[in-house]
C-alpha cells in the first residue's frame, strides 16, 4: 500500500509526522515523503528539516495521499504543479486526506467543493471561502476524502483511517504501540474549552499557531 505525504516549505512537522507514525505501521505500508522537488524541506519552526525522498512527478498513483498543513500552505496552494498533482492522484487514490490547513490545499485544488471538511479552527472561514462546508468535527470522512482538524488531530485521523483499512484490532494495536493515551495537563485544546484570553492570544500571535521560532 503506497502512501504519499506531501511536504512543502514551512510545513508543520507534527501534521506530517503524527500520521506517519500511525500509517507506517499498517501491514504492507510503504510511505514516501514527496514535494514539488525532491530534497530537504524546511518546517515552520525553522529548526527542523524533513527530507522529500521523491518529487511529485515521480509519484503518480499512491493509494493514500496525505496533505499536512502549516503556514507554508498559502504558497503551496498558489503553486499549480502541486494542485494539478493532487487532482491527478485523487482520481485513482483510495483515500485522499489532510491535516490542519492541508485541507485548504485540497480545497484550492477543487477537491472539497460543497463537501463537509475540517481544518484548524482559525482556518475554518478560509475553508468556507474556498468552497468547502466547514465543520468543527475533529475528523471528517466524506467518501474517500478524510480531513482532520488542527495538528494533533492528524493522529486521530490516521487511527480512524487505519480502522477503515485494516480493522479495529490492528488500529488499536497501533494505538497501543505508539502509546497514544492523551492526558493533557490543561483542558484548553479547543476554542470552546480554552479561556477567552487564551483564545485571543492565539488570534493575535502567530507564534503559537505556526510554531515559527522567534529571534533570540
């Protein structure tokens, strides 16, 4: 089972790596990180680099496509080569998926027109403007398209997808293997739960949403 995870400059690392840790454990999984051009790809922190092993031109028919989010998605969805690649591979994919603002890239490619989808909560208005029907659900299945909310939701999405592909027993074994048992120290993981001043802090300070390092 060939899985292609798209990378681009200033991608959010966990958007890609979280699902990778789950999906790579599926029986028969072959995961490839791809980008417009093969080579190192800078993440949004500026302190971590991922490697795109192959270019999108070399990967034409993955069974699973995963598009992570990150502040670099604005440039990525302005790049016609990436959008055209997504349209092409979506025609034959078994599953086309996204994490966080990766759904904006899918929407820009025309794949979410009129469809229910999710994204990071700060990006839901942008998702609507691109033709999707945004929802606050953490993971949304709509046919073969699966979208996940912000960053950490990619792990939930990958586990839910693993169940669809290999069954609940395998998905639970993967969950146990990565010891995914969230017990966060704060109940502030959504705008509905977080204190109002924390919500405003994120709205006004991109450092907390993009992960970009600040000057020393």
